[in-house]
C-alpha cells in the first residue's frame, strides 16, 4: 500500500501494552452515565418549565419578579439551570472529543468547561437575585 | 503517535511488516436514511438548545435587573425575528427531548432492533412537529390574550 503512510514504532513493546500506556478510557463510563442521569432529571424539570412558560408568556417584569420570588419556583428554576448547563457541558464535550483532535483538544475542552461554568453561575445569580429581592407585594 | 486511537489503526501485513489499517468510508458513500438524519439532528438540536438556553439566561438576568432591562429584552421577544428564534429554540428543545427519550429507551434495551428503530423514526418526526406547533400556538396565544387584557384594563 502507500509507503509514506507506513507507521514506525520506536519502542519495542506489544501493541496492547503500548495502547495501555497511552492511557485507557480514563473516567470509564462516568461521562456517559452522568449525561444519562442529568437527562432523566431534566425530563420532569422540562415539563415544569413548559408550564411556567405558558404562565409567563407575554408577561411584564412585575409578573416575572413575583413569580421568581416564590421559593418553590426559584428552587425548580435553580435545579433546571444547574442541570441544563451541566448536561450541556457533557454533551458539547462529546462533540469536541469527536471533531477536535491533537493539541487543540485540551484548550477547546477547557474553554467549554469555563464557559459552561460561567453561564451556569450567571443563571444561578440571576435566579437568586429574583428570589431574594424584597417582596414587592408587601410594600404595595 | 499522540492519540490512543492511532494504536488501533496499526496492523500487520501477512509478511509481518506494519501497516495502517484502512479508515471507514466517508459519509457520501452511504444511501440516505432517516435514522442517520435524526441522529445528527439530535446533536444539532442539542447545540441549538444550548444556545437558546444562554439567551434564556439573558431574559432571566434582565428580569432580575429591573423594568428597563426587561423592556429591552421585550423588544427582542416581541420582534418577528425574535419570535422566529423562539420558534427555532422550541423546535430544537422538543426534538432533543423526543430523541433523548428514544436514547434512554435504547439504553434500557427497548426498541433497539433495526426494524423498530426504522418504525419509530417517522413517529419521532411527527411527535416533534405536532408538539412544537401546539406549544408555539399556546405560547403566542397566551401572550396575545395577556396583551389584549392589558389594553382593555
């Protein structure tokens, strides 16, 4: 076949030993399993989210503040945000693993993790700000 | 060699010399199947849903900041282009949800025969389109009712 593509091996080791030395599956099944578990948790949270969207469609800021000020809504929203961005990071990591090879893989993965963490934190802070804002109903 | 996958590409010829194994043929040699479109569409929908979620966080942030920020966001959500983006996000979320449920079923060992997968594909498309249309009609309907009520009062 193509002579220029013939691989060269510098170390005298068995194929299996060399493959093992290059690093195995690392975290094993963890990534896959956590992606499924976050997906399962997001099923009921998404159902709740759809109901809330129907309640809030076309809402004014006042309505959203009142809605977000309720502890039950804020709790569900926090769970939704944390799990959404966690699941997003796991999913996008697989895309990076599939399409980004070589030296670009590590910086791409770190960039994704950093972005997912920051957007997730931003969402959590926004929800907390809504939840912990002084109640407007008592004042009015 | 940096990648462990490279190790699996190396094989021996019958005379004992090393060779690189052939790679899998590329996409264009395959006949188009619905299942392969649905597979890549799930990945694309996941990316689109993530982008939409980021916009959703902007909406939340504006609501927490105050009425003026929220007015700016409303300019986007009440704009036809904004509504189109919202519709696209809804479609992506609904499809990613439907395809995700199929994946969970497959992982649990159900509906994973070739025949079953080919049967379920068109059903997934139908459910996605139907649920998206119902959801969008409800969302825009509720929003329209609310704005009419506000004008009346």
